[in-house]
């Protein structure tokens, strides 16, 4: 089989500001990011599915010592960022930058609160890439 | 159908480790040699190096940390073991624990009688941000790292999930750190082998010497709440919730059980082991427990024919303080959601019912990632044989458990060791 459910395909959709995953044609199980094989029934009969991008925050952190990528994006100890895991309404959980929250009052950020996808563009011209983030609904 | 039993018994008859710390001018091989020689010296009746059949080396990323790949034959060369087969094992921070397992399987298969298993990592040559990036490669670089996650960030996120579910607070995790530093203060091999109270006093003295305003902390907890003394790394985790960046090596000697008495009258027997794998953190059904750790623990208990209550002490993977609390539940020592209460009540302290990380854990002892799993086994070997010096737990001790996690639980490997004599 030729695998079309690749990271490149997911990223290309993300660059179009679409959050895409895969769906098992047999049992309807959904995956985001897309998986080529359903880990439950091991089927590889998949199709693309567009996710609404809405979901609920499951876990988060405020990062003061960031990765090189985030330091390059302008974050540091004085300007920390929130990253979290969101359970999409369709079921899967996914990691993303969390925007629009008070990073200096983490107790104000509630697990279970509703968030929706927001696509962040970084880089110029052909090097421009979109990243998945979430903001409060 | 697999039996999930060893085809023959395997015993631990020697163990050694370098000091863990930050060692300018020492490379992986230098540290590995130190641990190897200490291992040889620990074999009660001695060993002729010619009897060694193979070498397994846990190592996470010498390629990125030191620019040196293909590290196992180099370790064999520098310890005089060439031309025996030398195998590098990589499963992130569980590399060394998995190397122990592979060594056990090799001896149990009958292929080899005598195997050396080591672990080594030299991390401090790189600047902190490069270390952060190197560790991040143990996560999913396609779907986790682009979100901005770091390793402290992953465990901090697990901490928020745990706190929201069960009511623990950041102070719970601070207490784990205080306990592990107390244990580590009795370990001469520890990188930060000082109590938090000692570190706090050192900071005060340093301020006095420099003529700076002298901070007044009433307690260790107050010190740990101070943003200046204990800065936030990834909320709710602060500096003293994180294991350090470390250099170090550890080495153990495994032999078939029927040969053990040739090397010592007090062998330590491999009673049980388990290992499991998993996907990215966001790909699991729950975020405040590590499913692979639960599975690895269950396998190990089943193989050993014991229950969590039978374990006398454990060395668990406290890469971050919250990880120790979660581990104490995943291993069945406490019910889900009750581990933090046990930690607060001192159940896991050295005089408690279930001592955890008598060595000081990764938190105080240090965490040279690809060596830590073997370092845990070294501690269990010493404790079970009554050779742990000032930190020796009073006995009798029969079962010691090690729990070594790679990433956020993409790998967990558990071993149960038993003293039978």
C-alpha cells in the first residue's frame, strides 16, 4: 500500500489552516494526527477527515525555559508561553500552543475549558509554515 | 504462547558506578572505565575479564551530546573487552534499564554465561538550550515538539492533570524533592548530594559574603516557593522539581544463576521484569498515569509471583518530582490518586513503609539519561546486600524494584531483584 496519511500531508493541510486526520472506513474510529493503521483493529482502510478544531483542555503548562524554536519565536523567561493537550470534540487528543490565557496566573486556566484551533504562521515566503495552536472559545 | 519466564535463572554479581555530576575534561569512555573498574572490584570472589561474553551499553544520544556515534565498541575497547559483541541500546531515558533487560535475556537464552551491562551519558558539554533540544528528540518531533513542548513541560502538563484530578498541589511535589535530597545527602556518588536546607543555607551565606540583601526563609518550603531561589521552569514545576543535567556511568555484571556462586556467596537474583511501549503523551487515554509503567509493573509482579506489598524498596524514575508520585501509583504501591497523600505523609521516606529512591533518585543523585537505569540497579544491588553505607536501609530486605521510564512513558522497563540467601 502507498501511505498517503503522512506528516507531509498533514502539514500541507495545516498550511491551508485545515486540521485533518484519518478515519477508519470500517469502524469509524478517528485519528488526529492521521494514522495509516488503526491500532485497535489493525485496519489500513482509512480516509481523510477534517476536524472542527474545537475541544476541551486536558493538561497544560507554562514554559519559562523554552525550546530553541520557541526562543526564536520570541518567548523567554519574561515572556513565557502556554502549551497544552486538547481533547478534540471528535475524540482524539492533540498537543498545541495555548493562546489567549493569562500565563502569569496559571490558576485561572481551567482544565475542561473549551478551546478552538487557531493556526499560527511562522517564517517568510516559501519557508512559511503553519503551527497548530488553540485559543479560548 | 510465550511463557514470559526466563529459560534459565540470571543473577547479578557485581555493580559499580562513577560519581554522577558535571565533569569537564571527562568523556563517556572515561566515566565508563571508572564504573567498570568499580564493578570488577565489587565481585566478591573476583572475575577474569576473559570470562565476559558480551557487552550491552545503554546510551541515549552520544551522537548529539558528544558528536560520537557507535559508542558500544568504544566502551568495549577502553575496558579491554574487544572483541566481544558490543551492543548499544537506545530507548531514551530508559536506555540503560532496557540494556539490563537485553543482557538478562541474552544470558537466559543460554547464548552467554557472563554479560556486562552498562549505561553512560556525557551531557554537560552542550549549553542548556541544546541539551533541552537534544532531550526533546525523545518525544514526537512531528506532533509534540512543534507545539512548543519541552521535557519539563510534558511532566508539568501531567502534573496539572494530576492536580486537577486528585487535589495535589505544587507543594506535594516540593516535598518529594526535599525527601530525595535528604536521601541523596547520604550518597557520595550524588551530583547534588545535599539537603535542601543545606542548599538554602549555602545561598544565604553566599548573599552575606557578597554583601547582598540576606534572604530570610523560615522553612525549606518557603525557600522552594521563592521565585528567585527556585525559578519556574515549566509551571507548576520549578528548578528543584527537575533532575539535573549530568555526566555519569554505571555498570553491572550478570551471570547465569547456576554460575553465580563462583563469583559471590550473595548473588542477587532477577525475580521479575516487564517492559511496555506507548505513543505520544497526547495519544493516551489518560494523562495522570503512565500506562506502559502499569503494564511493565504487572508483568514483573506476575513473573516474580509477588504483589506490590512485597516490595521492600524501589528506585523509581523521578526525572521530575511529579513523576515519582505517579510512579508510586503505576507500580501499585498506592491506589490511583492516593500517591500524593502517601508522599505528603512520609510513607515513601527512608523510614516509611515503602521507601522510594533511597539513593536520592535521579533528582539528587543526577540523571545522565542513558546511565540512570543501570544506576538504579546498582543501588538495589548494594541495598539488598547491605552495602549501601550510611544510607543503608535496615533489613531484612528481600525485594528491590527498579522503574525506568523513557520519554513520558513511550518506554517503561521494570525489574524486581531478590536476595535469596
